[in-house]
C-alpha cells in the first residue's frame, strides 16, 4: 500500500506578483514579477513544506503543470501512491478551471462516464479540453483527490470557480463538489461524486505540512520570467528526480 500525500508546486508561486499570461513561446517580463531569493525559497521548502535536502523524496520537474496528472497516475500504477490521496497545491493559481474552457466539459461529459473509464488523458488533450489551468479539475473528476490544500501567492487573483466550491458559515472554502444536471442522471450507475475537503491559505506563512510521498514542480514558462528558472534547480536538491 502506497503513501497518500503529494506536494504539487508551481514556480510562479515564488514571484513578487502574478504574471500576465505570455504568448506561446514567450516568457513574461521580470519587472514587477521578481523571483524570491534563494534563501527565501529554501526556507519555504524546508520550514513550510518539511523538505530536507539530506533526505530527498521521489519527485519530478515539469514544464507545464498538467504533467502532474500523468505523474500521479504512474505512481498509482506502481503502488507508490494510493488514491484518493491528499494534494497540497502551492501555486499562484488554483488550476481548477476558471475561464475557458471552464468547468462544463468536466462536470457534464467526464462525470457522465463510469469512474474507471475517466482517466484517458489523450482523449482530453485531443479535444483540447485538458490544460495546465484545469488539470486539478480533471483530477477531482477522476476521483483521485481526497483533500486539496491551496497555498496561494500573496498577490494571487480570485480564480476558484464558484460553481464547484463549497463555503462554510464564515465564507471560508471548505469543499470542492463537482456536479451538473447531466452528472445527476448517472448517479445510479456511477455513485454520487465525492466531496473533496478544500482549504485555502491566502497567507502562506500560516501553512506548514510534511510527510509527502512525492513532490514536483512545474516551470509554467508562460506564467514566470526566465529569471526565476534557478528555482527549478533548487528543487532538484529536495527530490530524487524520476525520469
């Protein structure tokens, strides 16, 4: 039986401000989006995330964050990760599908499929529905995620789709629940979609965790200036990179 918690980082978390999306093949300007210092990056990885360069854990570096889905599926197949697992998502963006293509394809088309037939990544890439801004929405529809923790950049903009978010009496996020009229028609065959426990940290200093089965980081080049690329090299000190 594998362990059940992953650390899912994006390089754009470690910037002074969120970058506007650059054109394909381009990188954003560093002006106003300066990367953290090496010391601050290492302090966050070690003190907030519990990573230790002397005891690296299995992991992988990606160009775009949607590659995390294939990585997690690989770990599940090897028995090194048990789903549903816990995801700690450290990112300037929620990656839950705000904007185009939105949540509709997942909540209607994907949820209408039997759970065991949902995890066909090539199908969703072929129809241009899966990308780096919504891969966590797909992971939720695949019933991979048991709990989701979002640790935001201090300058993160609102990007959590309200149609899938549950809030408590204090208007704090408490859950993610995927549903649609179409998915409701298939509940008899597929069972009810699970509620995913969801917590958001707007102040990363309040977040601490440890004991991850695996960790990864995405470069997300259209969201981060090339001057931040040294952060990917720092991450290599904390993971045994899986080819």
